[in-house]
């Protein structure tokens, strides 16, 4: 079971939106570049540990803290695991 907890955000709205947008940019860049490498490498799936070193080059610098930057990248891999598990359940 997945539970969702709502926490109040104490940041100003503009700052919260900028952080969300930057996190989304990193997530999207991870997705795009991961699948680009996947197609070019002959459908070889890269592990998150190996890819973390490469992706920073593709995503570029960010004003996010290093842990937040990595969390945005790792969310992509978690989404892939969840999608794979749900696909196996529905099959």
C-alpha cells in the first residue's frame, strides 16, 4: 500500500515553484538521456549507480542541493521499478 503524507510548505510560492521546476528539469533530463543511451547502446539497461556519474554531465549544473539533485534522478529509476512491477501484476 502506498501512503501519501501532506506536509505544509513554508517557502514563498515563487521559491517553491522554482525548486519544483528545477527538480522536474533534472528528472526529465534523466529520462531523455537514459533512453537515448538505451537506444544507442543496443537496448542495454544502465544501472542507476553507473548512470549517476554520467547524468550530471547531461543535466548540467543546478542550484539544488546535491541530495535533492540525486533524489530527482533516482525518482526516475523508482518510477521504472514501479511500472515494471505493475506491468507484471496486470499480465
